[in-house]
C-alpha cells in the first residue's frame, strides 16, 4: 500500500457529479484539482449500508473542506452508471457536492494497494494529498467499520499548519515549538 511521502498515482476516471442524467458525467484526473489539497476516500460497494453514512458525512463537511482549498473525491470500483443510480435513489446522496469516481478497472485502487484480497473491492481507505500530489495522511478501516470524516478534517487542518501539532490538536489550538 502506498503511504506517507509517496506520490499519488496518476489517474483519469469517469465520475458522477450530479443526479441529473444530462449533466451527471465528468472525467476527473490528476489535473482536475491542480494546486489544491485533495481528499480521496474509497468505499467497498454502492447500494450497501455503511457506505452511504460515510458519503453523506463527507458531503455535509464539503464546505469545510472547500474553505481549506481542498477537493473531496469519493471512489469505489462500481461503474459510473451504478453511482448515478445510487445517487438518484438514495435520499442522502442526491445532492452530494463532490464527485463519485468510478474505478471500475481497479487501476487507481490497485496502484494504491487498497483492494481487499478476497472481495476485490476497495477497503475503506482515506488519503489526504497535498498540492504537490504527495500523500500526507492515510487511514484504512476494515470493510465493516465506518470512518470519521471530522477526523480527516482535523488532520487536514494540522497538516496545513506545517507545524508540530500535539495529540487531539484542533484548529486554533497552540502548536508545539521545538526547543
């Protein structure tokens, strides 16, 4: 699995950006959010139970991420058509403010090393990537355990200080000074 300090892999994937079939589809690639921080969070499968709770939680925080010059991408190995159908049929997903990216050929998830060995679907992996496309944070949960998007936001805040941040540091708290 790729980890801290590695360059985020190149990608060019189809994404769903709205629930309207006429405007739903868009390509996203390495240059789509050039010069910005990025959060990529991966989920195992559409039309499941834990995944929409996480996706909706990231959606509710999207404005907070945008305030930090950060673009959020949600990714799974489902096709863009499955993403669209799920978005149209799940009330918590209809108005998502970020792209649902399709890694149907498993190229990005394979390059990151986050495919479940038996199931062949993405683990619940989260990557925070800096404007230079360097991975600065990685978290991976078991398939059955949802993640905490608020913690991802807290870590992003800490990374953006470019300072030493103690345990449980929150935006606005004092940072550590090396002696």
